[in-house]
C-alpha cells in the first residue's frame, strides 16, 4: 500500500498564516524595524512579538542584526528573496497555473524622486544611488548624501565594477545640500543617520535599511557583501515603485 501523500500546508502558509506573523511581515515589508517598534505597530506584548519573530527567523523569512546606533537593540529585516521563493512554491503546490506572474507597470506622469542617506556618503548610499539609477533609469530621479561626508571609498568603486557600473569620480555630498528639496522616498541605510534624519517637505515615505558600514569591517569582502545586499533591496524597491502610483 502506497504511503499517504503529505497534505500539510506549504511552508510559507505555515509560517505566515498566523495573524500576528502576517502583520509582522507586512510591517517589515516597508523597511527594517526594531522589536520595540514592531511591538507598538502590531499591538502585541513584547514576549509574543519575540516568539513570532523567532518563528519567522527560523523559517528564513526574517533576519536580524545589531543596531550600529545602539548595540543593545536589533533591527529586523524581511528576506524578500526567500519570501518570493516560498510564495512561488505555494502557488505551484495548489495549481500550476498559479505560478507567480509579474505585475503590470504603472504609467507615471513624472519620475519618482528618491534620496539615499548614510553617514559618510562614501559607500552604502552611493551604491544604492547607482544601483537604482541603473535598474530604473528614467523612471527615477535619485540622489545620495551623508551626515558626515567622506571621499568615495575605492572599494565601493571596485565593488560596483563587478556589476558593470562605474562610479569613479563621484562626489560625496552633505545632506544639507538637499534641504528643502522634495522627494517621494527618503531611504536611510545607516542606523545612526536614521536617528538624525531631517524632515523634508511633501511628507516623503521614510524607509530604513539597516546595513553595516563596510569600511568598518576588515577586507574587501565586506564591500561585496554590502553591495549584494543593497543590490537585492534596490531590485525589489524598483519593482515596488514601478507598480505604485506616484503622488502629484
């Protein structure tokens, strides 16, 4: 007699089917957040949020890293690539015709305005600016700046060349240069800059990506890791803004 087929729900449904975990995933889809912020957003006790975050981390849907602004705290990050893989498997498990399809691109009256910020504007925000300009082209107007600008790091230039993008000769800029400018999205890539990020007119969406400074780690490998992380985040962000209506 043949063994009975495994009829348990796919992994993504087992992990995300809980209402609290789904809410946590939804909040993290907008950017990296601390446990305390998630507790407030989902309206659940700290121990319950920690339990569900542990489940999501165990399934690879969420990861965590220590804050560079406060080592006592951690930022949680939604692993979009892993989520995409599990979602595709979930649809296919129910019916082959439910395999993921790309959404239709939204027609825009103007380019989306994006500002990336980090401390030195020497690596992380420069990488993000270059990646988004490369991926989205004329669909975006993108810039980057720092709270304490330093010269562009040679290893950042080297890392981008591995993606066929040349950023040599780019100038580091202070965030004050963009005071009064209007953006649709302001994305901080540094925990410290998030704490001091000024307000910009027009109420742009504030997004945080908690990414370690590669210059503070030994060796070139750190720049490659950070570039890969930012590349993945930018690709998903570009898909998101391509299908979202723009304000004004």
